[in-house]
C-alpha cells in the first residue's frame, strides 16, 4: 500500500497519495477522477520520481468547498499543497483538467515547475470538440459516467448526496473555462511536452496551437488515441513521457 495522507493546504483538507523516491513529481488527475485512476503511469513514474498525487477539491477523498470550482482556484490549491509538503519545485504531469492546472502553474509560478507534461489539455474552453461540448451541456449527474459517480459516492467525505452539486460545478467549469489566449502561453519558459490523441476531446488544431505557442515545447499526437489514451495505449504514452522527462533534465 502506498503512503497516503490528508494535509491542510490553503484551507482545503487535501488527500495526497505518494509513490516512489527521487525528485518530486506532481501527477494531476483529470476532471471527476481520483488519484487511483492512472495506475500504469503512476507505477512507472514512481520508478524514477517521488510521485505526489493530490486529489483536488470536490474530487475523491478531498471535500468540496463552498462556492464555485475554477481552474484558477485549483491551481492555487496545488501550490498550497506544494507549500504544505515543502516542495520547492517539481515536475508536473497533468492529464485533462490536470493539464489545464499545469498550464496555470507554469504561468503563475514558473520557478515551481521544472518540467511540464500536458496530456489532453486545453487552454481555452472552445478548444474542445463540439461533440464533447454538446454532450457536456446535456449531461446529468444521475446518468453521467458511472465509474466517476461511483468513485465519488464511495470516497467523498461529503457523502453520496453531494454528487449532483459537485457535478454541476465541474460541468459549468468545463463549459466556460479556461479562457487563456494562445499569446498568453508565450510566457511559459518551462520545458514542455504537449501530448494528445488524434481523436481526443481536444481538437488537434487546438493542441497544435498550444504547442506552437509555448516556446521550447515538444509535441506528440498519438495515432488512434482518444481522451483515454493513457489507458488505451499505456506503454506508448508512458514511454513518451519518461523519455521527455529524461531528455529535459539533461
């Protein structure tokens, strides 16, 4: 069993799982997800890094907080987690919503981010496919992805009855945020890998625009990859990520 703890970070009682030893790396999960949902990537990263997997407000074992959930708030929460764990700087590997938070961290606190991996992320809400946006607009808490709903009902300290409220907060956030411009990304100096599938929820055009805007970035588009590319093609995507981290630190 991996070490785990709940820490006070920026006013949020945040659950953090830890794996491995070495330089610190924050693995930021996707929206509606938990720290347990990327086991293959976690295991292989932990062979080379001390992996910290915090569960953000309203996710997994971390309680919700009064008010809306925003990417900016969760980026500040993540910096508070780093402060509470005495992590001066770390590699950041973010998936989906976690990638969006990684972008914000690299912009707001570049000295805290050594290397940045953005997996299936978007810098603006309009970078998602119309099919995704249409599905999210009509989604309902009682019929949404069963594995996400079940994980919340099983793990959340807020109890299963709070799921519809958290769902509505995240639904709004994903439809309206983030709102960065491509020109904003030109300020990122951190070595960055942009990774996505060619059939992702994020359009290929948006992914390429992100790559082209970030100086010193690398791009990998996975053939046949959907938004679930990390679990569909775990060996390939993990190899790409590990190779980038190794190259970037030289």
